[in-house]
């Protein structure tokens, strides 16, 4: 997550003490970013009140497929004169999911129409309906996607990545 931008305004010319205090005011960006248990707060450099400021906090973690991770972010600007000026915040729940599919028909030379081929009792969170394969359609594929939701009581939505590779074993994993 990144917090950046400019502030603008004008300082009073009188009384001198207030004018001096205004001109020495600084703003400092602070960014909160976590993925699961990784991350936290990072602060950017303080700049004078009418300058450009920027702060970034990037996090990464080795994700286990099927495990739900919390992604939380918040950005704020700390003003030395008045304290915090808050920006945006949010939480998203993410997980890597797989869908195993078999070829059911062909559409053109590189589009394979597919149907799920999951282990019994399993269904894909992000079902795949077609696979693009420039090598010709294989018998089956395992496809990865990222499922997300904004509340743990909401159903998952999918990014629609459908990153597919030929499957070694059918039926296969779906989650």
C-alpha cells in the first residue's frame, strides 16, 4: 500500500510566532499493511507541510493453497501541528484455490471448453469454464485462482485468473 500526495494552503503572516510555527509544520506518511501475520506499520520521511510526501509498505508471504489469509491495510498522514489525518483502511480475506477440469469440447484452435473433474464431494470455489491452450487442448487441467471476500460471512468472489496447466491426475483437487 502507498500513501502519497501534496498538501497546500497558506500560512498567516501575523503574529510572527504563528507564522513561524506554520512554516515549520511537517507531514509524515504512515502505512499499515499485513498479510496474515506478516507486516505492520512503516513510516515514510517527514516533509514540510507544502511538499510532496510518499510512504510505501509492501508485504509478501508464502501462501498455502486453500488457507484463508487476512489482508489489512491503512494509510494515514501525521501532521506535526494537529496530529493524525487519517486516510483509507480495509480488510480483505484471500486464498489460493484450485479447480481440476476435463476437456468437454473445443472452440476454435486454442480454446478448450471444460467441466469440473473434482474428487467426489468437492466443488471449486472458482470454477473454470474454458482454457486457452496454444498447444491444442489436453485431456485435463488444474487451474489456480485467487478467491476473496470482504467479510468472513460473505461468499467468495474470484479474480478470474484461471492460471491453468495440464493435469497429471484426474479427477483432482478442487477447493
